[in-house]
């Protein structure tokens, strides 16, 4: 007598996902492949090279040296200075740029005639290439008396303040790059926050007005709670972009006369290690350390935000 399992034949092998989930898996597949090829694989190569003495375009194979690149890096004052510049840049840009973007989003959220023109004007710097933005600001911050900012200062102070070397002075070099970066990037955050503002139901504001809430109370108890998730996304995005600042720093140091010690960032050090010093191992070690720092900050932010939402 044959058993039931024999009569039913061999069982079909089940897929790890159901037919209902198959379209979603198919749509996510290109993105997952892209992450593996362009993010995960290069990072693993960087981890491998960080433990080797490797040079670019060298006929010799990389020589394993253990954690030497990391110990040299942590003993290097230039690296800590660059990391400090990164932290200073992020500590100023994240709150200031987010606050300005929120103010602009509320401003252009008004139902006024021609408001779309102002939205376009505020968003315009975002579509400029960073190279063009750096050139524009190099003219603004030029050290000569003909520089735009020096000319404005000269007019305001009736010639009592001499022309300043805004990019060459270590005191004003990094603030100048911070100002440039906020001007260029604030429009992007503004558009995201504007979309979030328009998702808040108008009935909440009408209910608040019936309760005689003033503008400030409406902002605190209607706008901010309604924008909570959008603000979290904007802060996380701004944090990542702030820590990977590079383009404007490189252009202004190499062609604008910016003070290198006062403005160089970690990514700038990584690229100069490869292309100026031909030290691929050091650049890989910098990349690995920087990835760990950014990952740690992102995880910390998410935990703090989760704790606030659960409180």
C-alpha cells in the first residue's frame, strides 16, 4: 500500500516570499543590486585596503601591515583637525539650515498671487552645480577691495574697515564655507518641508483658531506635530550631507585661496591621500573610520528620536 506522501508526489520548493510579494521584490531588486555593487562592494574593498600598504597604479601587490594605517591616522593631528572641521560644520549647518528652510517653507506656503515665483527663486541655488556656486562665492569673498562682500562692508562702515581675506583668514574661512553651503542647500530642505506643510489638514488650524490660539500657539501645537516625521527626515538627511561636505572645500582650497588647515574636511584628506600622496591604504583607513563615525551618529539620532516618540 502506497503512503499519502508517495501519491502526492514530490513537494514543490517554496519561495522565500509569496506571490503577492513578488512584484515588490522585483521592483526592489535593481536598487538592492545597485547598493551591493556601488556601496557594499567598494566599502569592503576599502576595508581590505585599509589593512595594507597600497599605492595607486603601483605594480607591486598590496602589502599587509595590520592596523598600522589606523594607528598612524589616530596619531595624526591633521586628521583630528579635519574631523573637528567636519563636526563644527555639521553642528552649525544642521540646526541653522533646517530652521531657515522651515521659515522659508512657511513663507512660501501662503496662498498669494505669484508665490510660485518665490518658490522657484529660493530653490534656484539647489540646481546650480557646486563648482559654479564655489566660483560665485569666490567672487563674493575675494580678498581684494573689489570683492563684493568687502565692497558692502566698505559702504556700510564708511571705509573704516579694511578689506578682509575672508577665505585666507583661519577665523573666517570655515564660517565662509558654512554660509556658502547653507545658501546652496537650504532650498532643497525647503521643498521637502513645504510638501510636509501642505499635508497638514486645514481643519486643525480652523479648530485652533476657534480655540483662540494665536500664531505662535498654532505653530507649536499644530505645525510642529504635523511636521514631525518630515523634520526627522530632513534632519537625518542634512546630517549625512553635512558630514560628507567636500566639493566646495576642494574648489575653494585649490582655486580660491582658502586656508587649508582651517577648512579641510575628512573627505578632503582622503582624496589628497590618494591623488597627492599616492597612499591608497591611508585613504581607505580614513574612509572606514569616517563611515563608522557617520553610522554611529545616525544610529544615535534614530534612538534619541525613537525615545522621544515613545515618551
